[in-house]
C-alpha cells in the first residue's frame, strides 16, 4: 500500500505534518513498515476539504485530522490490508 500525504500549503495549514507524524507512529506501532510505503505529495487538488488530504493507492482521502485519525487508520489502512 502506498500512502501519499499532501504537502501542499493548504493541507500543511490544516495539520498535514501532524497527520504524517501520526501515520509514522501508527505504522510503527502496528509493525506495518514492510507493507506501507509512505511518501509526500504535491497538492492533490482537494484543498477545499477540511483537514489534511492523502492519496492511498491512487484514491484521494480527504479531511484527515488528529481527531479522526485513528478511525481513518483503522478503516482505510488496517482493514484494507486484511
Ligand atoms: S494543498 Fe493539499 S489538496 Fe491542495
């Protein structure tokens, strides 16, 4: 699985760096380093959405915040890897 975190200025202002930190922590905590490639991305073209935006295996996922991060991670990452 490839997860790209938007590093554009709009997402940065909406907490993308924090989401990237949470992703790194969650990937390590779940020992998923060999299953997930983490990368940065230029603007994904979804700046109007609230929260930070990501792309997972080509699918744009919008609105990630530190508040909804674990719900996102469990459904879009953990469940998807099963
Ligand atoms: S800056 Fe992230 S979608 Fe545009």
